[in-house]
C-alpha cells in the first residue's frame, strides 16, 4: 500500500509541476499546445486518482476512466503533431480515420467500465482474457506506433527536440505495454509492477520537460535558474544511485548466506562513501554544470545581435582606427573586457605586438617554435590565465607548455586567444580582466570567442594580403616611373651637354643665347614634372585633352634634332587633323622615348622615317 501511495504521489507532484510550467505561458494559440496541456492535466488527475487507488482491492471507477482518457489525449496530441508533420493545410484522411478508431475504442472501454461499476449487464470474464486489459494494451501499442511515426516524419532540424519526447513518453508506454502484456498472459495485474508504475512515470517527466523546452511550439518560455536545475539534477541522480544500491544490497543480503548482513553493511557503507566523494568532486560538478547549461537551457547570448555587432566593428568605415585595433575591440566587447593587445606572425618567424586597445604597451616578441605557441596552434584553446594558475592540469593534459616570462609579468592579463586560419596561427590576442565576467566565464564564452577569433583571423589575413598587394603595386609603379625618369634624364643630359660643348664658340651669338634659355626652361619644366611624379606616386597629370598628333610629333622630332642626336629623322604627316584624347605630357614623353629607342637601335649613317 505504502509503496503505491508514495510512487503515485511522486508522479502526481511531477506532473503537477510540468502542468504549472505549461500554464505559465499565455500563448495558448497553438493547437498542439492545447492538446499537450489537456494530456498533461488528465495525466496529473490520473496519477492523483492512483494515490487513492493504492490499498484498494478493486479498481475505482474514476481511476479507470481517467486512465482511458489519459491514453486518448496523448494519442490525439501525437496525431495532431504527426498530421502537421506530413501535411500543412488539413489533416490527411488516414489521420482522420485513425482518430475515429481511437475515439471508438475509448468509447467502448468507458462503456465497459461503467457497466462493471454501475449496471453489470455484461458478465465478468472468467478463465478468459479480460477485454478491458486488451483495450489498455491496445492503447499503449497505439501510442508507441504514433511515437515511431512522429519521429520518422519529423524534420531533421527538429529531431533533436522530438527524440527526448519520444524517449520520455515512450518509456511510460513501454512499461504500460509490459504491465498489460503480463496481465493478459497471467489474467491478473501484478501488484508490484502496478505500484512501481508511478515512479516510472515520474522519472520520465524531466525527459518530457526537456523535449517541451526545446520545441518552439511547446515551450512555455518560463525561466528556471541554472542553480535550481543543478541541485535538482544532483538530488535526482543521487536518488537513482541510492535506489540502485538499495536493490544491490537487497540482493547481497538474500543471497550472501551467513555473511549476507555483513557484506550488505560493507556494500552500503562503501556506496555511500563513493556517493559523497562524487558529490564533493569539483571536476564532476563542473562537468555536470556544462552538461546542464548545454542541454537544458537556451544560450545566454543573443547570437544574432552579438554577430551583427562584431561584424559591424570589424568592417567599420572609420579609417582612423586601423583594422588590427578594431579586431581587438570587437573581440573584447563580447565579454566586456576593458582592453587587449594583438600579436601577429612576421617573416622572421616571430610573433610581434602590432596593435593594442586600452592596454599598456608591451614590446616583447615570442618565437613561433615555443611550446606555448605550438599548444595554441595545435589545440586552438582559449587559455584562461587565472585557471592556468590554480589548475594547470586542465591544459597540460593536452600538451605540456609554460607561460612566457613576459606574459607572466603583464598586468591584468586574463585570456590568451589564438587567431587560427586554415590550421595555421596568424597571431594571438590577449585580453584584460573583465570585472563582471570572471566568476561566470564558462564554455559558452569560450566557444563564442573561438568563432570570433577565427572570423577576425580571416579579416586580418585579408587585410595583410591587401597590404602586400598594395606594396607590390607601388614597386611596380616605381619601376615604371624610373624607366621614364631615365629617358627624361638622358634627354636633358644630351641637351645640356650640347649647350656646354657649343658655349665657347657661340656664346656671343644672340640666337644661341635664346636657344640656351629655351632649352634650360624646357629642362626645368621636365625636372619639376619628375619631382611632382615622385611626390604623388603617379606619372604626370591625369587630366586629358584633345592632342593634335602631327604637331606633337613634329615638336619632339625638333627637340631630338636640337639635342644633336643621330641618325637623321625625317617626318612626313599624311593628315594634319589627327587627334587623340590623352594626357599631353605623358603622350609627349611616350613619343620622345619611342624616337630615342629608334635612334639607339639605328646606325649613325642610317635614317629614321616617321
């Protein structure tokens, strides 16, 4: 009596808690939530009626009718979910026909129960199978079949929630199937199996609760603190452990012979000591907290907002803050760190500090072949320096390394995060302590920081590649500019050399003096253009205009002749109205270089025709 009373009392309390959680949500507009609420309510009433049933020699009318309704409402809920999984607009015909059959079976079973308790028109089964037990068995089989179909037809992305529901409700009805199968075989219900049924139902409630919290249409949105769930899970696990130990002690006592009591005492004492050690184990408690946070709760970050903010900071159009500094800022703001520094790998196989954000400067470098660097590159772990100080074994189980001296001497250093891209570590970031996050820094923060560091690594790699390409383009521009400079300098040297060689002979000739002034002015203009090109990094003015080709070529030919270059050049213009839209100075320089190249490649006695 007392076993059944306790068993179904626990089940009633568990289903009452689940019902209370479901009732906290006002969003009852989803049909699936209404049926889930009805099924949970009837199951609670059934468990409560089973408490009064305990110790009775005959089954009560209310208990039997509530059990039939409990099975029916769970079947209707599963049919609705299954129908929504296979069709969107209306229920398929097979779902409607199945619902009619289930209603009919439940109706017949209720009539049979009413007859036995009130009218007694039908004779009681004697020596044959009880049709009421067959009905209970059929209802259990129907629930199991519907669960299998629901799991089979659920979308892949929702199976992570539905599988727990199938496990919880399936566990309840698998036990019902076993209970009524044995009852049909032996023509009576085993009282011990019936009394244990309440605890089986209670044990499955947390599993169903996990499934409800994961499903977007079933979840109530009620918040339960992680601390409450942690202690509840610990107590539940401890209770299950003691229950198993109790069964083991009972077995040892009954089959241990003369030493049974002694062995049972030793066995129970050792089991309790082991339980105490497990409960006070910090490692086990930490793993249990991570398990609960990962599988029982929604994440503490709004990842959409965090990611949008992170990407906005990285890709900010504000050029006053360089990308390396923005990378530190974007990562630090995730965990409210007040500052940080960035080290990047350079060609000398060393990691050098390249940027900092609100953190005192450090100028130490780190070789790429140290154990510290190799550990971060191979494991990709975020190193919590506080944790490393009091529990270095957590990290050294993955590989031995020691912290660099310069890192130990850094004030307020907290986290070291590698920037890994395609298996190679481009650099690492060190963040300062965050006042409000040191105590609740957990696995979720680490996972988010790892992803953020990988994204920042891709941005930094692209930034450095763009800088390298820009430098290569600058060198290419400089090489091209130097080619033009050489040609222009050779022309000016040739012109000035001709003036010097003829100065003694024609210095009193006014025409010679005018020609000297014109040549010097031309040389000064070219030198100014060269200086301007060197300063601006471009080859002359980019302004374009319509340039008459023949007059431009004629002027350059005269300049070459005036410079005294040989061989002789002959120009014949077929059309005086040929124009080109180009930069005048650049086009003149190109034509001059072409003529000079032709003169360099032609013998002195030869001729050049244009």
